[in-house]
C-alpha cells in the first residue's frame, strides 16, 4: 500500500506552486510522508475532516498527493492518501517573472514557517501534559544566529545546511519501524528587529 516518496520534488506547474502557498495544504503535505486518511489528518491538525478532505482533493488534482489504498473503519471505508515527496522546490522554469518566483518562494517558506510554529506549539502543549503526569519526554532545542553577507552566501548556507541534516538523519535513522519517531523541525529566517523590521 505505501508507495515510494521522493526526497525532493521540483514544482514546475503554476497550479502546484499556488497549492503550496496555502499554509493548511503545506501542513497536510508535511504529514503525508506515510499514508493517512482525511479523518486521521483532521485529528492530527485539530481541524474538521470535511475541510481536510476538500484540501486533499485539491492537492490530488494538481498531482501533489495520490490515493494509495482504502481502509475499513467501522461501517465506513476511508481513502488513504500519500504525498509524492518530503520536500518541494519551485522550478525557475515556471514561466513567471523571476521576481514573482522569488516572491512565491519567500511566501511559501514563510507560510510553512508559520504552520510549523503552530504545529510545534500544539505538540509541545500535549507533551507538557504528559510531562505533568511524570512521563519522561526527551526533547532538544537549538537556537542560534548567523550573519550572511549576500544572496549567494544565503543560498549556499541553506543548501549545505539541508545536506548536513539529511546526512545526520540517515546516520541515526533506526531500522526498526517500531521505534518511537521524533519530530525534527529546522528553520532559517531573518530575525525581526523591534518594530517588525528585519535585522
């Protein structure tokens, strides 16, 4: 049932690019590296199944998710969906002006940042409740700053950053699918100064 998920997919159609700009759709995609139903996703992101199902169908229509099977749950048959990739890169050949492509990339990254921050907050509150019940919750946070002098430096830094994280994840990935999964979220963005301006 589970199908191969690409590590990276290059988005070349405007329809796919626009779908990725929607924060909820980006959130749904990030949770579909393994098959899941609309009901499962709705519980995971604290939303209603009908709304999630609507966005799933929109993502399926533009080819970013696919149906990978069904599952009987009580008297219902749930459709299982899976994303086609773990990460998405906007192609320079979208036939849009470079400024528009750059803006979409920035907006898409910022939308995903907002969605990721909301997910971390929700997950942290759940884990805090478990911690209050004397359950041990291993976690770690890394917070640092770096000054990057040019667009080229920023691009090179992000590429190397992604590759190092990929290598680290591969090195420590447990072979046993029964092991407890850990969520890893890493972000790079300009630090806002007082008053909302970027530093």
